[in-house]
């Protein structure tokens, strides 16, 4: 528990530095989800991509943009 | 207007198209008829410039120099699009690629979408289009730059009866504006819309000319005979007769092509009487274009089965 | 006119499939991940309990230019991969799907078709790198100390050239095959081979495009542009031009089916 408290404390101290990182990740997740909702077909089931985008940070949305979208749709 | 001279396309496996020559005169509608695999698509693609011929050339007589593609409209058998574009966006895009100003392109797109009957879907993304709609959009994109020659690859074969009717009517109209060359593997589609036909078989043109002329050429008088037994014996005998040009056996029926139908009938009946042929059937008739077409198709089918 | 039409279409396509959003963001991430993790390394080590109780652990703080080079080396691996991935289907994919048939049957110049696509990807990638560089510069300044902005801009100019070269390789490979995955493979293989040769024969290949990166630390430190960096850049520009011309030649010999 001490460990996590330390981490939380560190984060609190440095929130201004870390914030952009979190914002970028949030934007990535949101755009990926918007794209997922608007597209008709994806490579593989949509729900799977939704989970990947939501729960695998950073890599998830990127993987969706590169591999999930069908070309030309 | 367009002249194909000894067009030949060779692949590793052999000839896809061999020494195909023909001329398209302005305002004519020509059907390129033949079974699947006869080389129709390859021929059309060589004219459109998508495939370079191994040998031979395509000449466009009206204008010297310049890009021949400016004068050609082409509809592939299965047209594909950028699904993320709307119908109008795609038409404006290809129009601009054909050196048409954006303003004019928008005007033309609207006009053509109405003409092919999908005006209500103009702002819909193409990804949501049905097969028939894509085919109609395909005709619109082929017409967008007012080409002098229109090449359509199997324009009606993938359509339902209504769509087929619409497209055939549209082709009838287009005949007034451009020269039309379209491929089909269905004889009735060729007979319906075209003035001239080019019948392709194994990469070569086996028959060509105005439709009525080709039909006439293929109307050979023939007598069909059926025997209860020993057909081969009589077949040899008949083949040696004076007026007979050709004999062939199909489905237990002996077809005899003859020069002089009256004389041949007389002679055959006389012989049959004298020698007491075991005749089952004796029929006088004519071959048709369909017979020729079926022959070509069957030969293809047989080769595919080998 | 025709060129602009294709260029604009490519840019609109990148907008519709969100490339204009995610590629810059991803490049920012690649660029800031190392400055941040280097800065927080002591805390991270401490909180994961990797250090024995009471042991004072002294990690020397790297100089700003070195931190910035870490960002560049991230781009050199992950960035290159992303660039290859987003360009692998630009022509190959259109030929595979069949759209190319409708486009190239129109009186389109093959050079316009290829170079407009190239330019559209160059725009996207170079802008993304610029944004990534700015982000890295910001964090380096904030956490590690002074790094001259001018030096960063010079480094961006040369590094951008190298990335343009990478895009050109991918465009060239695009004309060889209809399979985007194979384009990716060929592009990466080419890059690896160039790297390998350059590392094996560094004295013969001082002007190799992949050497550009190795000249950048000096640029970042004191703004000096080595003679070899100029030569490598000229070489890169020449190779880029050759690749584009080669792409045109290959594509016009292909059957568009």
C-alpha cells in the first residue's frame, strides 16, 4: 500500500507534467470509438474492437486504426 | 473510329487474345460475344489502355496524339469505388481527373445520376450502395467526360430483370451519342442491343459483321436424321454424297449440312427407300446463329472439363 | 490541376479515416515517452521496490540533447513502423480492391498519381514529426534544461528528409505488388538492409540516408552541420527522386486489373 500511495503522491505533484499524456490517450480512445461506431464493417467483431480500444491503453486505439478499419470504407 | 490491329496478349499459360482485329465505326453498337474465358475482358482492357498488348495496336483515328484515354469511357465487370466517398464526390473526382472543371463536373454529375436513376442516393456513401446501384454509378462514371467510345464489360449480366431492362434501354439511348462496344456471354443480350457482333472463341474472333448478315451466313440448310441402329455406317455413306458439305453427330442425331436442299432431300429419301434404312426421324431445317454460339460454348465447356 | 485533385482526395481520405488526428497524436506519444520515463525513472524504481532499503541510488541526469535523441530513436523504430503501415496500401490497396481500374482508365498521368499520393503522405508525416519534435523539445526544456530551439528545427529539417525517403521506399514498393502486407515487408526489409550495410561499411557509406540520424547529436548540441550530413541529405534527395521515377516506370508496366 505504501508503494501505491507513493505513486499517487508523485502523480499529484506532477499532474501538470503528466496531464498532456493522459489527454492524448483520451483523445485517441474517443476518436477510435467514434470511428468504430460510424463504420459499417470492421475486420473482426465490433465488440472486440471496443474492448481493445477501451482497455489496452495507447496500443489499442492505434491497433484499431491500423488493423481494424477496412480500407476504403 | 477505333481500329484494333492484330491485338495479341500472351501470358505464361498461352494466348489470352490472339490476332484480334476489328474496327468500330462511329455511332455503332457492337457486341463482343463469347463464353467466359474467351478473351473479351482482356480485349476491352487492351483498348482502354489498362493492359498493354503483347503485339498489335489500338488506333484512334479522329485525333492525332494526346491521351487516347480522354476519349474512352470504361465500365469494368465489377466496378469498385472508394466506399467512403459519396456518389457525387466520386463522379466529381473522376471528372476532374478527366480535365473537367469542378463547376462543370458538379453539373454533369447531377445530370448523369438522374439519367442512370440513382439521383436520390447522390449524397449517400458508396459503401452503402447495392450491386445494382454500383453498376449504375459505373455507367455514370464512364460517361462523365463525354467519351467518344464507350466500353462496357458485361453491363447487364449481374443485374436483376428490372435493372437489366433499364440498362439495355439506356444503352439504346447511348447509341445515339457514342460508339458502344460491350461484352456479353448471353446471345439474346447481344441480339437485343447491337448492330454488329464480334463472336470470340479462345482468344480469336470466329465470326463478325452486322447482326443480320452474320445470322444469314450461319443459316445453312441441313437435314437431321435419326436411325434405330448402325448410324455410323450410313453416316459415312452420306458424307460421300455430292451435295453434302459436312456431317456431324450430336446426341444420336446425324446433322447433314448440304448445298442444295432439294436435290439432297430427293437423293437421301431415294436411298433410304432403296436400302431400307432404319429411319426414326427425317427433318429438313436450317442452322442458326445460336447453333454456332452453342458450338463455341460447348467446346469451351469441354475444354474446361478436361 | 489533376495533381491537385488527387492530392486533395488523399488528404480528404486521411481526414475521413481520422489519420489527421491519430498519426500526430501517436507521434507525440512516441516523442514524449522517453523524456518522461527518463525523468521519472528514480521514482519508478523506488516505487517498484527495485532498490534495497536505504541505498542511495544515483542515476546521472542525461544532457538535454541526449534526451532529445531518445525521442528520435523512438521515431526510428516505432515511427518508421507506423509510417510503413499507413503507406503500405496507398497504391497496392487501390489496385487490389479494383478502384485503380476506374482511376487509371481516365487520362491520369501515372507520375501525377504517384507523386500526389507521395506528397499527401509526406505532408501528414512531416507535420506529425514536427509536432512530435515540438512536444519532445517542450518536455526536454521543462525537465532537463536548455535546448536551443533553432537546433531542434535544424534537426527536424534533416530528419524530415530521412522520413520522406522512407515514404518514397514504401511508395516504390507499392507499385510492385497488390498486397499491402508484402509492401510493408519489402519496405522494412529495404530499411534493414540499408542499415545493415551502413553499419558494416560506415566509412564507405557516410552519405547513406540512414546516417542522417547519427549526425543529429552534434546538430542538437551546438548546431554544427557536418559536411557529411549535407552529403547524406543530397544523397537522400537523389534517391527519393530515383525511387519516385522508378515507381512510375514499374507502375506503367503493370497491368491494371
